[in-house]
C-alpha cells in the first residue's frame, strides 16, 4: 500500500506519513489543519492496527499539549553515546516499533534506530543532519516489513544515495522481492519479522549475506 502511494507521488502532490506515537499523529493532524489555506495538499497516513494498542505508541498529556510533528525522530538513546554507533538504521512505522522494543536493543549500542515519520515529501535534509551526528558510522541501512519491491525502499534508495555519497555502504534489510505483500500465515509472518530484527542487531556490520528473509515458506 505504501509503495503504491509513493509511486503516485510526484511534484509534491501529497503528504505521506507513518507515525509511531499518538503525539506524532495528533501534531500531524494539527499541522495539516493549519496548512489547509496556505498549502492544501492531501494527507495519506499509514496506521497499522497493531500499533493502536501497543504500549510504545502511548503519549503523555504533555507530549500531546506541547511540541510539534517531527518528520524524522533520532534515536535519543543511541545519540547519547554517538561514538559507539556503527550502524544507522532508517525505518518507518511498525517495524521501527519492533526494533525499538526488541530485547536485543539494549545489548547493541552500536545500532541507532532512526524513524522516518514523514515519508513524502522525503525529509532528505533532516536525514542528512541525523547521519552527521554519528562520527564512527560504518554503514546505513533501510529496514522495512514489506517485500523489497514494495514499501518505501525502492522510492527511498535513489534519494539516500546522494546523502550518503559513497561514504558508507547502503544496505536493505527486509523481505525478499515477492508478488504478494504478505505470507498468508501469521506464524510465518512472525518468524520472518523476528529474522529481520535479528539481522538488524547482528554483531557484525557490513554483512550482506542474509539481508533478505523469505517472504513465504518454501
């Protein structure tokens, strides 16, 4: 679904977001209302049902009352020890929550999980600023739960390449290319999702052998 909308996006003809917290969603709607007269673009919001009840997405009253919509959210925990980070992960929506709440996260301070909350127009300027905060990077990864030929990867890749400018490898971690957007089995989907999380937090950086997981049982 996300990839289909991104295919239709050109010349700034819409806005697309994939929010990970209630406050982000609230401030996104407020911003959209404020822009109705000055920049009235349609807004497309990806809202997976599983995040509606997820504890991570809950926001405090102060987060709802204050602040603004953030197009990119840096990893505050990783940024506090930026010199340890070797792998910077860019992701959006449900897979970002899976990574940030993984038990493996606390044992891998070398991985920073950065959330791209506004997918289109693509926030290249903010992503560049975030990348520059990590002086010891060895690679940048795009992670998504959709197959490689769906989701945002094929849209984001040509936009990320000039930002990275050959300084580090740009990796894709996610499901392999497939004609179907899902496995058709909840247990197999969960197994593949765990495999993606495991690959993100693997100890060795710059390892490409297992970047893609099967998107259906064989």
